[in-house]
């Protein structure tokens, strides 16, 4: 009997040992670990010399939950942010995907994952996408054309081939690569925008006090460069988008590319610079042949445009006109139904200093100064806000910044907000400690000398600042004195909203683009959620936004739906007060819902009632705007308060021709829909 029991015990022990000795299933690892393991299995070691990772992580709904794990795997492999990664923007209803490219072999592993109820790799393929091989002869071209037709990369073949091969040349300017984050593919359109942006900066320098307002007319992919490079977002009134007819383009001449209004606050001047861009020059000189498929010809055009020596080619960029204008003319150019070229007469009416240090040392100094002011920067209490990567050439600090950031075990989604800014903005950092309410604001200068040029610490706890009239007056005085160099409102509202623990990360993502937190951007978040609830973003569904009237809301649609002007996702124009009153006092815009599955187009006209938020947010008459706007933001952060804010004014079935008419500079989209007549009154 004892022998039998002993035998049973030994068998059980052996079974347990075997079970624990078995290799873990793929499901035992985190999803991001599975993705990186799958890539390594196909490509070998993911080394910083040869690997580029392209992904839309953070854009598909709730995929941000994987950001910390992704960066843990990324940095765990010794990869670098500026050398080995491109995170592209996408729509919320896009799939969650990764492309791992090895330039030494030309192989690319494309992976899509499912997440939520089940986490798994649901599609994986490896292809050699070396451009020289793919385009070597007719057989190789035909073979890759076949794979494009099969959608071997789920429709992302062009984007992945062009981005990875351009990166592999070693000549892809990182500042151009930053524009691809927003545009999510590499094409001659976005390259032309980069050339135009550099031309403007060379001829009308972005010095302190200078800013550009872009009239994207005609519209093409170029416009996403201006949104990214100059912080010219529609929500901040930086870009106004409309279309020209072929006849108007011909009448203006010189292949018009848009109007760039240069505002110089120092000189008190406004200049409208109308530029042209000639793609024929690029097509003639890039080496593309008649009959080449578009993935070849467009990539060759991109390569030609990547070479700055080609930018001086006569006629590539043409200065059509430079016209001094006033504020009234600028406002008129923004109006719906007004062609900006007609307005211009170009078309008729038919702190403490430190000694200079290296790049790594400067980022170390920034973090050390913050810790000296606030104590240990831990993940429980710290939020860092910065515009790193936006000011010209500040990208040189990115790798060093993230090295300092992750050395302190901080988390991307919980402790960081990188906001977009213009190229001529200063490079700044705000370190906020929610346990004390203290905020260390730091600006740095760099280039000839790297040093901390300004630093200050302030307590910005909202409850303390707004406690009574004395505290309100004290902070208002600091706002007037620009204690944070003019960023007092942005830093105060973002930090305090984050400290509540109720700031939805998907709303926070919109603040990256908008760079401050206001009721305008909050209203856009409410409108976006209303649209998604009532006209769900299912597969095959997309939105086109007519931002008319324009306000801060529009940057939400740009970020959340990938509705960028360069991809024809948003069209921006203004309405007069009389036109708004004639349609609906709460008018917020037109949202065209395209359902490719049903073959339908619906124009959904929405209103937004800000009076409700004003009445219920606890703001009092006489409150300074930093108090009233923050209270509105906090009230709007609660989805339980959204009922009744959004009104569906009209839903109209339209066709493609109607949509095209709505895009034209000469037309008011509400007139096209029959909601307004040409006299500015509602149609009967």
C-alpha cells in the first residue's frame, strides 16, 4: 500500500514538473511582447542600425492602452525614437498595425493585432520591399503590383514601401519625417509642402513675433506639412481650406499652391504671399518613365524632392504675388462663399542662465532642475508638458529627453503630454507635481549655446488660486506678467484637469495638437462622440468635416478622425453673424458621413449649445477667463453632462457632385445644401 502511494506521489510530482517545464504559450506574453517577438523571429535581432518601426499605435480606439508596453519593448531592444520609429496618425476606426523594416535585407514584417476581448496577432506577413528589387524589371514590377492588388499589407503597401525605402537612404530629413506622422504616408504632395514651407521660412523668416496663416486653396497633401510644422491647425485659425475649379487655377496661372499670410507683430504688417508649385518640373527630372505604376513614379518624385539642391530649380516654386493687406481683408478671405484670390484681386468675381553644455547634458540639467524644485519625479504625481520636437531643430534632444524620462520609470500615457507648436516657438518644459500643486517651468536656448535660459516655480493648484478674490487677483497678475512666458492658461488648465484623474486620455491626445485646454476643444470632443454614437465609425464609414463656423473644436476632428486638410478631411471657412443667425444660433458645422458599404452620403448639420455649459459649470459673472474656462472644461469632462448639448439641425442625403460643390471656394456649403440662400437668409 505504501509503495502504491509512493508511486502515485512520484507520478504526480513528475507531471507537475513537466507542466512547469513546458514553454509558455504566446498568450502568456503581453500583446506588445508577442508583436516584437514575431518581428524578431522573421528579421533577427532588432538593432538600431537597420530597423525602422512604423505603427499607428495610439490612434485606433483605446490602442493607447498599449503605449507603455510598446515603448518598454522598443527601448528594451536598444532602439531610438528619432532613428527607428515613426508613429503615424490614423482614424479611430482603423486597425492596429505595425511594420518592422530591416534595411540590411529589405524585408518587412507587417502585423495587425486584435485587442479588447481577445489580444492576438490576427494577421502577419513578411515581404521583401527593397525598392531597387521591386522595380528592377517588368516581372518584378508586375509581381509587386499583384501584391498591391491583393493588399498584402492591408492597403498600406504604398505608405510602407515609400516611407521605409526613403528612410533607408539615410537622406530623409527628420523634420520631413515628422510631417509624415500626421500625413501617414509619403507622397510628392507632402514633399511639395515641405519645399514650400522651407521656401517661406527662407524668404519670410519665422522670427519672434512672426506667424503664418495658410489659405489652402487649392487643397492637396501639402497642407498637412503646414499643420505640423507651423502649428497651423484649423482649430486655432492657422489654416483655411477650400478648392478652386480648373478654370480658376488656369486663370490665376503659375500652378497656384496657396496663399500664405505673414503676420509680423513687431512691424505691424500683414503680407499675403501667393505661391505656385510646378509638379511638371519634378515629373520631368525625377527619372520616372511613362507607364510606371504610381508607386514607382511617386517614390522617384519623393526622392528627387528630398534633395535640397533640386529646390533651386527655376520655376519649382513661384512667387505669384506679394500683397500688403489689412485685418479686414484677412477676415474677408476667411468667409464661406468668398474666394481669397478674388479678395486679393488675383481673380475676378466671375529665469537663470547656465554655461553652454551638450545636448545630453542639457536634458539632464532640465530634469535635475525640476527635481531640485519638486523632489523625485515619480509616476504617481508627475506630469511633464513640453513642445519638444516642434521648435526648429529641437528634435536633436528627443532621444536624450526620452532617456531621462524612462530612467525615472515615468509612463508615456500617464506622465507626458508633448504638444505641437510652431517652428519659431521657444523650447519649453513644464513639470507639474499634483501632490503639492507646484509647477516648474523651464525654457532652454540651444544652437550656438545650450543652456537653461529661464526657470520659475509656481503653485498652480486651481482650488488654491481661485479660493477668494485675493488669490484670484494674485494669479491674474502673474498671468499678466507672463510668468510662464504666455503659457499660463494652457499649463494651468491641462495640469489641473489631469490631476483630477478624470481627463480622458483620448481627449488628452487632442490637446497634443491643440496645445491648450479650452471649452472650444472640449466642445469638439462632445461633438465627435455624438457623431460616433449616432453615425458609428464602422468599417467603410468616414467623415468629412465642413468647419463653418470655425472654432477650436476643429482640432479634435483632425486628431480623432484623421480628418486632415491634406487628406481632404476638413474644409474650413467662416460665416457672418447674420448667416449663423439665419441658420441656427448654435450652428457647429456640417459632418458628411460616407458609408462605402451602403453607397450613401449624408450631410449632418449639427448645433452646439454652449449656453448650457455656461449656466451649469459654476462660473460666476466677473470671473477671469482662466477660472470660467477651466470650470467649463471640468464640467464638459463628465459625459453625464453631455445630454442636450448637441442638436441635429438637419440630415440631408447628397451625392458626390454636391459634395464637390460644397468644397469650392466660391460656394457656401449651407447654400449648396439649401439651408441658406445667396442673400444670407434661410431658404424657404
